[in-house]
């Protein structure tokens, strides 16, 4: 699956996921949630990429909501956790495995 992200404004992004089916999603990431999840160490776009990778490991793109706020993923993840990592832990683990150059 390929993930393409474009910014609509500072907090709103259009995410197109292509694979067997192509889906379009509108996701909002507030500065507060961005800071809480990343400490400002990665961009909102990178956070969104990692978030969609996380979702796509668990469900097909056709099951992902068409419009949502990013924190919904954490709430859903916490509700389904039972031994699984929460979104923040997944994002941090992936960044450690694949460091990002911030320069």
C-alpha cells in the first residue's frame, strides 16, 4: 500500500491510500496532540505516515474512517490494547528503528 499525504492547512491533512482499493481520508492533528505524541521531534506528516502504517497493519484501508482526529487512533488503540502497544509507543519504536534526520 502506498500512502500519500498533502496538507490542507496547518492542522488538516488529506491522506490517500492506494492498494487494492484507493481511499481518501481527512485527518486533523492539533499542535497539542502533535506535541504530546512526538515532543515536536517529528513533523505532523511523518506522524501521520507512521499512524497510517500502524492502522494498515491492523485493518484494510477501506475500514479506516474517512474523516477523524488523530487522537481517535489512540483512544481506539487503548480500548483494544490488551497487550498491544499504544500509538505513541508504536511511533516511538518505529522512529528508533528508522531514525529521522531533522536537519
